[in-house]
C-alpha cells in the first residue's frame, strides 16, 4: 500500500529513519512520511535509470503508492510489533536482551549435576524402602539370628571338648554345618539390607 513491498526491516514504516537511528534508547523520530513525500521519493528512484541510488537514499521505497491515503492513517500491525519486541527483549543472543542478561547472572548447571538432580528422588525412594526392609528384618528375624548365632557358639564350644567320641564329633559337625548355613543366610540378608541403608 505504501510502495514498500517486502521492505527491509531496517526502515521505519512511519518515518524516514533506519532502525539504527530509531531503535535507540532515546527513540528518535525522523521526518514523518506523507503520501507526497513517498510519491516524490518514488519519482526520484524511477528517474535513477543508472541505479546509482544507495539503499540509504531509497529508505525502503520500492514502488508507487497504491492508495492515495496518508501513511499516518494506516493501522500498525500489532502481531508483528509484539513479535519484534519479544525478539529484541528475549531472543537476541548478544547485546542487551533478557537472554544475554540471564546468561550472565544464572549459574550454568553441569550435565552431571542435572543427571544427579533427576536421579535424587529415586535414590530417596530406594533408601526409604531399604530402611523399611531393615525394620521388617529386625522385627521378624533379629531374634532368630541371635538364637542361631548363640547355638553355633555352643556347638563350637562343644567341639572343643577333649573327651568326645567319634559319633558325638560327627553329630556336632553335622549340626555345625546346618546351623552355619542358616547363620550365613541370615547374616548375608542382614548385611545386604545394611549396605542399602548406608
């Protein structure tokens, strides 16, 4: 409509300034476009048959103004303005943007720490489960374990006696093997649970 089809984003739609000039903090406003100034610039570009005009002189104008309407009466494209503001404020990787500001202030977490953070809840659940297993073992098997241990010690004490017959020795040895097997099983289970808790 304004004779700026596919115009570069370097130029303001309402005034003759480039983005470098109007995008600053002071928000400078250039000479406001009118239908007459746009038509005059288009005529100047059309007269430049050698193509010597520089883009800075053309200011985004590419063709004749289609409607005889003053540029100040055109409605601004709100979606594109919002996208532009968001891009400038957040996405711009260098210069002044939210992204560059946050990169300077927010700690960069190493990958190994992220993995540890992810695995932590699972580790807590396993620890609670192991503590429950230990409590259950203490309730169910602690007395049996102590009784088997005591029985094994009595068998060892009996085996140390000097005046044992061969039959008594072989019977004590059989008892020792059975009790020791039971003791090792209970002790192994207890140690496995203790390792999980630690």
